[in-house]
C-alpha cells in the first residue's frame, strides 16, 4: 500500500512578496528591475544604459547614478500602481554604496520595502 505525501499549502512567499527588486552593477552601468515572481515577468526596469538617461548623468556607474536609477524606477513603479517591493540581495551584495543608494531613493520616492 502506497501512502500519498501530505498536501502542503502553496508557498506563502508568492502572496506576501510578489514583487522582488533585483539590482545588477557592472563596471560601466547600473541597472535595477522589479520582477513579478508568480508569473516570472519583469514588472518594471531602469538602467543607466538607456539613451534618454545617459545624457542627463555625469557618470553611468557611480553612487549618484545608482540613486537616480532608483528614483526613476520608483516613479515607474508608482505609475503601474505597485506600492510595495521586497528586496533580493545576492550573497556578495551588502547594504552599502550603490545598493544603499538604489534602496534609499526607492524609499524616499514613496515605494514601501518589505
């Protein structure tokens, strides 16, 4: 006789934190995107590679550029009516420098962080 495994409820993370902020930094550019985790689609993104943004920035890779990317991403999120985002940091990313600049500018623009 085979005993079926117990039925587990769906993961609660999908419902509590559906939007996840992911950041990527290279030696030349800063980019950040918010991913809708249940559907695995990009809800909104901002990058210092965009032609419209490059002209208004002095440098595309420093802390000031990261703060500007966070501000632009927050404006795009609020336009799409996404009020809250959870932050996903990689193992080597610490809350310091560019990461702090992106997160703080998101918070200042009115996006809640979970």
